[in-house]
């Protein structure tokens, strides 16, 4: 029970890595605020693991700063504080650089980078206000390291790494830790949407010879959320089967 009594907010909790992280956190004793655009999906995430109704699910668009602030305020009003924030909401699209429409660039950057910024900002605001020595965990991607992927996706995930480093330095004196996980190819609904030949090529590029599982990312998130990583901040933790190094 590494998160016993902790309050954790997880974005993108309706599926994939976010769902696995939210569920593991509940199993480890946390109260979870599970966020996603799809309310039904996020209710399903916490439903079976929420017999006493202590956790909550909300539909939130992370690109709407007012909505993000409102749900953080609601969580603090209900639970008194937030100890852990995991920014797992993310999207992509299969665009070549020359054929990327303006709206796709704006949408991917908006969710993956701007949305993460909004949530980091609110995490810091609420943690400092309650003097909580909390942990913020941002989900980037190994694509930020090796450039394997569409330009908007790689740029957004590289931006998350820079945001993490800057935030970690700024808020360290408050006892708040900010770290990033950089997953490699992981068996999520996003990966399920790519052509089979691409998936085969991706697996061949992984020295361990397979895709990761969302539960493997969740266990690293648990480490960063818990006191096991109490002297880690500003770090980028690659979980990618050896396909790229930080």
C-alpha cells in the first residue's frame, strides 16, 4: 500500500496507460480523481475498484484551462489536498511533415503539451497552497528521444521533457517533485490504430523484442509517486525495452 491515504489525480484515465495507472494507484491505497474526455470510460476505470465511492471520475478537456482549474478546485474542496498528479492524456495522428494540416498540429500540441502545462500549473498551485510535498508525473514518449513518429507528436513530447526540467527546478524548494516517464511502444488503443507493417517494424526496433504493456508503465508511475523515489526530481525515465536512451 505505497500510496495509502494519498490523493492522486490522473488524466487520460479512460484507457491505456492512464487507466492502468489509476487502477494500480487505487490498489495501492490512493483516492483517485480519474479524468478523461470520455466520462463513461473513466467511470469504468474506477468503478470496480471504488466500492466505497471514495474516488471520483470526471469528463475534462485538458486543453480548457478553466475546466482544468475547476476540477482541481473541486478535488481540493472534497479531499483537502492533492498529493500526486499524473499527466497521461495524449493523442497523435499519422501525418507526414509536409502534409500536416494546421489543425492537426494545433490539436496534438494542444493536448500533449499545452494540456500537460495546464495540469502541471494547477498541480503546483494546489500543492504549494496546502504545503503538500507532492509528486507530478508527466508522460512523454521515447519518440522525443529518437524522432520516430510524426513531427507534431515528437515535438509535443519533447516539450513535455523541457517543461518537466524547468518545473522541477522551480518548485524543488517547495518539496514538490516533477518527473517524466518516456514509454516506448506500448500496447494501447493508440498503438492499435497503426498499420500492421508499422507495428512489426516498431517491434523489430525494440531490443527486448516486444511492445510494453500499460501495467509496466503503471508500475514505474507508482515508483515515482511513492516515497521510493523521494530523492528524484527533474528526471526522464525511459521505459522502452532499450530502443532509445536518455
